[in-house]
């Protein structure tokens, strides 16, 4: 689970990276949720779903998976260093 890319980073650099990945994930997930809500609400109001909005929202969630995994690695490294 320990990535060699993070071995040479200081704890402060890793904490900064964690803050950035958390911000990126929150922005992507909030945007994707808004897109999904918009697509579903359009389905209920107009009877037709906005496929493009729903499709890109789901793609955004899938693309964020590597960032989520990186954040988990960062959490693991920080927990090892705090011991």
C-alpha cells in the first residue's frame, strides 16, 4: 500500500497533498451529485432524462476513483508516520 512516490515526501508535503486530494474529490463528487439530481429532476418534470448530464456525472465519479485511492494511500502513510 505504501507508494514509492511518497517515500521522499515530508510529512508536511503529504498533508498538503491530502488537503488537495480531499478538495478535488469533494468538488467532483458535489458536481456529479448536482448533475445526477438535475438529470433525475428533469426526468420527473419533463418525462425525459438528460442522458448527457447523467453520463458525464457518472464518468466524473469513475474518473475520481484513482484520486480516492491516492488519498487512502496518503492516510495510510500518515498513520504510519504518526506512530
